[in-house]
C-alpha cells in the first residue's frame, strides 16, 4: 500500500471553495481504486494549512489513477474548482507507507 500525503497552503478566505474541491477529490479517489482518508482542515493555529491523505494498493495503481489527470472530464472539472476559485495557493505531494498496529 502507498499513501499520498498532500500538504496544502490554502487561502483562508476561500474555505468553502476548498471544501467543494476536497469533496470532489474524495469522490474521485474512491471511484478510481483508492481509499481517501479525508482532508484535514484548519482548526487552531495556522489558518492556511490543510492536509489530504489517500491510499492506493500499490504505486502502479496510483499511476493508473494519475493517467486520468487532464484527460477525464471529472478530473478536469475538479481541478477547475481549484483554479477558478484560487483556494489553493500551493501544494506538495509526498508518498509514505503506513505502519499500522497490526504490523508491529
């Protein structure tokens, strides 16, 4: 299993647009073979940070999902929410493997 962690810097004045964007990506990840673990939104402290975590069974499965970017109309529409609203100022993706209680 591979887990993608996306660290976002968001516009705090555009939380509603970011939540709309997030809801679409949760749906799309789950629809295309992944498991979305949710978006983690600002609560206390920095108001411009958000995280997303989602997993795929393998990096190859993640790559299949990534091939839909810029091609699939639903992916394009989801990105349009981000691009037109300006809710995301910057993001960085990293990949991790989970170590779960059952692994220890």
